[in-house]
C-alpha cells in the first residue's frame, strides 16, 4: 500500500513505532512479520524527541485507527510488563493483579473482547482464577511477558480485512525483533535491582537480568538472535473483603435478629437494604519468578526469499501464602444503625450473644501454587515474485498452559477457628471497616486456655479444601498471503486455517479435620502459627479499635499435619467437577484494496476490504451422564446416573462476512479528517460454550393434571453466536509542527448478540418420560375400566403394579412409593426440561470521544503528551433494581486519561506519567444479582535515565510512587467488596550495549 507523499523503498525493515497517541499505517499480517507498512520508508530513531517526530509523521500519513508503542519507548517507561506500557495509549486501560498490570480493556471492552497476536499470529491464553475456580477466560495475561523482550506493540481499534478476528475492543499485535533487520553483531545486557515496598517476609531487593545478542554474516544471508529476561519479585498485600451482600426489600423485620433488636435510622417499608454475611481481613505474601526467551533464525539465500523461524517462551511460577481473619455476621443481631443511602446499609453493626456460648473467630491459612507457560514456534516464508508481487506463507503452533505446582493442587485452604467471640461489631463508616470482638477464652464449655489473650492454644482446625485446576489452550494456524502493488495503491489477499483447542479441568477435595476449635483447641504443634497484627499493615486508613490479633503460617504444613493425624492423603484426588474441551476450527479468506489520489485537489487515501470466516465448534464435557429418570411416587422423580464418566459432545457452526472501509483526506494544509467503518466479532467465553447440562432434576409437580412442571437443568450453549459490532470512527487532526498536534475523534460501536441467561424448554441427554409413554396410557385405560379416579397417586400405583406384576388393590397406594419405582425406557417419549442456558438476547451501544495533544517546547528539552477518552454505554446496572432479577449491564465502561511530561537534553532523559481510570462496573453478579464496582484509580510512574557514554546507560524507575490503593464496592460505596493496600515499587538498573 502506498501512502500519500511516499514511495516504496527496500532500504529498511526495522520498525519505528512510538508511544502514545500515534496512529500508524495499516499493516498486513504478512508484513508484520518482517517490516512495517512496506509503502513507508522506516527510519531507525533513538531518543524521545526523534521518536515523537517519527510517530507524528506516521500518524499523519497513516490510514485507519491504529495506535502503537515501540521497544525504544517500552524500554524507557517504568513499566513492569506490556500491559502497563499499553495503558499509555489513548482509550486503553488495564486490570491489575497484585498491583501489576495483567489484562487490557480497550474503549470499555474487557480482556475477553480483545484479541492478542504475536507477529500477526493468534495467541492462546490461559489463567487460573484465585481459589482454584474454573478457567473460563480467553484473555491473554500480559504479566507473563517482560517489556524489554518485545520490539513493538500495535493496537488496531478498527477492524481490517487482513487482521485476525476476535477483538471488538481491539486487536493487539506484539512484534518481536529479527536479526536481518539489524545487520552485523549487536549485543546488550541489562540488570535491575527491584525494590517492592510492600514486601513483608521475602527479599526487599530482587534481581532482574536481561540480554540480547544478534548476529548476521557480512552478506546478510544468515542471521540469528537470542533474547532473554529473568525476573524475581517478592511482594505483599493487605486489606479487607466481604464475601456476600444480600439485598432485599425491608418488610419491618431483620432476619436472624435478637428479639429486642434496636434499629437506628430504620429503613422504610419496601426500601431496599443490604446485609453483609461476613468480614475478613487478609495478608498475602507472594513470590513470582518470570522467565522470557526468544530465539529467531533467518535465512535469505536470495534477495527475493526470506525464511524466518522463531521460538518464543515464557514461564511464570507463582507462590502465594495468605492468611485470613474473619467473623460471620449471621445471628444475634442486636443493634443496627443504617445510613441514608437509597439502598440502606448497616454502617454500625452489632451482635450481642448474651448468655450463648462464644462462637468461632475464623483464622484460615491458604496457598496458591501454580505455573503459567507460553510457547510459540513459527515459520514465515516471504517471497518477492517480482517488484510488484509478494507471496508469504506463515504458520505457527502455540500453547498456553496453567497448571498446579503442588500435589494438593493449585490452591489449598486450611480452615482454623477459635471459639472466643462473645460478641462482635463492625463499623463501616470509613473506607476500611473496623472489626471488633468481645473476647472470651474462659468459657468452660470450650475448655480453652483462659488467659485473656488469643494464642495458638485457643485455635483448632476445621475443614481442609484442596482445589485442582488446569487450563491448556493450543492454536495451530496457517496463512498464505499475497500483496500486489501498483502506482495508485495495492491489493492484498489471503487465506487462513486456524484450529484452537482449550481444555479446562477443576476439582475440589474436602476433608474434615477438627471442629472449629470447639473440641480440639491447641491441637497444632508449637510454632505452626505466628502471631500477626493485621491492622499494622494498613497505613492509608484508620484502623483504631479494630481486632488486631491473628496468625500467619504455612497452609501446606498444617495440611500435611492434618493428613497424618486425621487419616487422609494430602493430595487433590477429587472427581473433576469440570472437565471441558472447546474446539474451534476457523477457515478464512480476505481481500483488501488500497488506493491513493486527489479529490478536489486534496490528497486522500482509501482502504476497503472484505473478510469471510467460517467457524466450526465442538464442545465436549466429560461428565457422569444421567441415563434415566426414575418415577418413584405420585410426583416424585429421581435422575439416575450410570457408572463412571463419559464424554458428551455438541457441534455448532457459523460464518461471517466482515467488511472494512477507511478514508482520510487533507481538507486544508496540515488538517486531516478520517472516517472508518468495520464489522468485527468476539467469540464467547469457554463456560458459555460448555456442552454439559448440570444440576439435572426431574419434575416436581403434577404429572397428569393441569399445570405440569418440567424437569430443570442449567447449561452453556455451544450454538452461541459471537458478539457482532458495527464500528464507526470519525476524527480530525491538526499537525502544528513535526512534533506537535491536536486531535479529536468520535467512535461508536453497536453490538449485538450479548449473551444472557434464559430458560429454554428442551430435552437433555435423551432422558425420557415414563408418565407419558405406552405404560402410562395402558394404566389410564385400566383405571378408567375399574372406575377409579385418575390422579397422580393412582396413576403411579397402577403403572407400578402393572410393571411389577402386583395387584392394584393388594396394598395402599403409598406402599407402591416405598417398594417400587418405574424407570423410563426407550418406548417412552423424550422428557422436556426447563434449561437455564446462555442465549444471544442482548444488544448495546457504546460510544465516546478521544482527545489527544502533543507538544515540545522549542529547544528547552521539555515536552508533553496528554489524552482523554470518554466511554458511554446505554445499558447500565440499576442499583435500585429488584435483587431477585438478574440484570444485564455493560461492564468495564469508564473514562480514562493520561498525562506524560518528558525531558530530553544532552545525556539526560526523563518521563513522569500520570494514568487515571474512572469508576466502572466490573460484574453484575458478584454475589447472585449483586453488582461490583471498581472505584476510580490513578497512578504516577517515573523514569530517569543517564547516558554515561555511547555504550552504558543507567536509570531509576518508580511505579505507583504515591502508593494508591484499589477498592471495590457494591450498590453503594459503603458496601465493601474488597480493599487492597498497595505501595510503591522502584528499580535501579543499567544497560550496556556492545
């Protein structure tokens, strides 16, 4: 594709894309492997200002809406990983895990709605949720990758025919370095000393080492490069959370309340109010080791043919030790003081147990132990048939796998308890709730060590849970692409085959140990528990008066002791509750035309394309299949299961035509307007595609009378269609100088096929209905001939009598329900069930504005970049809505902003970056139908580098230097879901280039 004002050259293949708000020319998937848009001569740049100048040129001359950031800039940002680098781009925000960027949201669309590619290749993702839950997400976790192992990242906000599908928010392409792009011998080594100020028990300073070596022969026929990065990080986090908020209409009573309960600021009748189920403090200590490596080999036997073989590897080992201290807020509510919010919450909560025995204080120990691995092996063959026509073959096999790293699985929870709570209260008025208890370890009914101090002698064991979860996703992709160039533009075309398989498992193994300290206080060996003050780790909130005594310890040590003393194996060996495989086979073809010219004497560019994709899905679940419904009484049914586990599969398919169109024109000198339209898709999450119906139960109502009740079940839906989005972008850009511009853009996305849960009447597993088959008809006839009333009871008794050769009058009808049952057989019709399953039944509109500015202040060395993105949606959560009804609402929608101040002069480079994201809804079902909101968050990072000489540079970095915390809440801000206190991280490093 030719761009206005430039002609194609072949003198450079290295990429120089730059930070921030820059739009770049559209890049074909084939050319992403080896060069930036072949129609633009690419110039290698270094330093902030020269990079900004180049990015401004690329933004001005580019087509479509594509933002990018280069390796030069990633290296100079104080960012731990790629996600934290991407958040600087207009409209991009990130989700943080353990204070570190992990997943990306673009224009309000969360991680599952963005596609991540490596050198244009679709990348698999895998991750395990905390607590050992089922892995359902397609999202790629950027915390697996270090920033300095990547050459550049491009964010495609609108669809293009030659770009992989799957991202409604954006397609994010990670580009790696190639040795033939940098002829000769080059090498560099780097080292960082990382200091995480949150660390409690690990090393305060941990290392990060990186290196790169690249070599080509003098003739540039053969090249090889190897890069590697190894990082160790120790960190901690402290905070509080509530497991459940239950919302209902106030009817004048409080469940589980004392008879003489006192209410202050009592809710009005019919007003919504929410009650907490518990409150928990936590301390988490984490160790993370991350290894990245890439090997690339290139061979160019003739100028027209380049072969590239590359292997990319990343591995992340995560260990987490966690301690919790909790109270259950479920009985003897004695005094509640409510706030003035529309949804009332007891901000002053009190329980007085009176003369009841003290109850338990929860003291759980937990461990997370898992490994995340990513491997990608790819081959690219690029052949220039002649000066105008290029063919490219590209294939790769990639895997992403998350597995447990311990025999107990990926997560273990050892429940501990101490029966010392004679009364308890919580003050919710501040951001950090204050937990208080009336301490009593002298109750004779408990036999505790009566010394007025919570110690190990007061503590006993309860329940041991071991969660085993895995996810492995594999992608094999092959593409053949062609580009034909002519004076007025270019034609691109290609075909693709992509096979994806994702396998997820999850099991829970549970053992009973003691009895929450009731019968076995002080049973653990000395030294197993270490006293800790939970509130001492909270610095940003007042914790005056809060319960401050708890324990940390090793969950696996306690688990191993319990296994020996209570007679079980400390191994996760439970049956898989989930054992699911989703297979997707995609066949695609595309055609794209690029033209340039003049309209009314003004230069313009047009890109138009069409992509066709056909997808076949097979969803398989390994489950204990129901094999029959037993009729056991007048209206009593029981679903029977066969022996062992079996595979149950469903197939589905769909196809799409996805057009795209980009147009830009320079309406007056230095002012360019752009218009883009595209249709994009994003595929459902894996749980939504699950084939297995679960919780299958038979009818519970009349069988022959009016008002027949159906059986019930819940299920995913392999026939679920992808989300479809019609995307519109309009923008105007004024280029004041080669490093200064202002831009204003509007975007709109109209999205169909959002998935919601809905009851559907259908059969499951071929189960049949004995109440409507020939035996039931024969029984009805027999009853009529005897003159008996036809009721559920009589009908069942007659069928059972005929089935078992028993006289209908030989015993009371009730006796048939005890001695006999009727099993549905192949002569009976299929039974209908009310299946709650995912269906495509929702649509929404998302739109907003993107404003960006960039300017360097003459020769002072100072520069500024700023951007602001608004995100609006027409479907939000109604906090005053009926809590019994499941709401559909758009999650992740929030405004974002960035402000970056830069300085570059002589040997000094410096940047300070401010990133902000407004409050947003992250789930509409945190607990049943309760919403969860992430509160507004801002963060300040900085980087200062000094170039000692041509080879050596030293730098210091700071991340979240003001120690901002993260907090989520429910229907009102006082309804805490979680609070995690974060602190600053710093790094001191050096890099030497040979």
